[in-house]
C-alpha cells in the first residue's frame, strides 16, 4: 500500500488473502505472512515501478479498526465459548492470554478444546493435562508459563 497520513489507510497496490487455520498461532501466522509478503513484494514491485500496476483507493466500508491490546485484554474469561478461548490463546502475541492464580500469572501459549463437563473456571486434570472448564467444554492447557508474584 502507499503510505499516507492515516494508519493503514493508503491506496492499495496489490493484496493477497491468507486463510487462518484453526491450529494457527501468532508464530505460525508470522512465518506464513513473512513468506507471503516477500513473494508478493518480489512479484509486485517491478510491475508497480514499470507503471503496470496502479494504486486504488481502499473501500472504507470494509475497513475495521483494531485497538492496541493491553495486558488485561488477555485475561481469559471462562464464561466465553471454549472455541473462542482457544483462538485467543493461539493468536495471543507474546503470551498475553493468561489466568490469574494465587501464585501469580499463568501465561497460556498453546491450548485446545475438548468436550467435557466442568463449571466455568473450574480447574482440573483431563487425561493427564491441566484443564479449565469453559462454556461448552474444557480448555486444555498444552503450553503454559508461570510468572510468580514478587513477594
């Protein structure tokens, strides 16, 4: 896109669509996007510089605004559907998805959903793995990191 005064509002030169898979994480998406962006730049830049491609104005009706994320935005709400929590864990940048406990903050880097019955927020062990009850199932904690409180 061409740069202008706004944030991501400049005229588009070329674009591609990338499907986000259920198992994608911030890391896997970053990897996919870096390759896609590099290939797109190599393909597009010569065509743009030669005048073959002309920028076109973005359709503002299709634009969405994504606010800056704060640490508290990553606190997992187990009243939400378990599938939504899985997406929040997988796409959380730098482990922002977290659970608070008496020892500190448990950052959730990777999780998946399983069918099961537990009350929302109930902590348990499911098939040898830590889990938390959420609306519609269990959030299985596959990869976590405990940040202890300073005493």
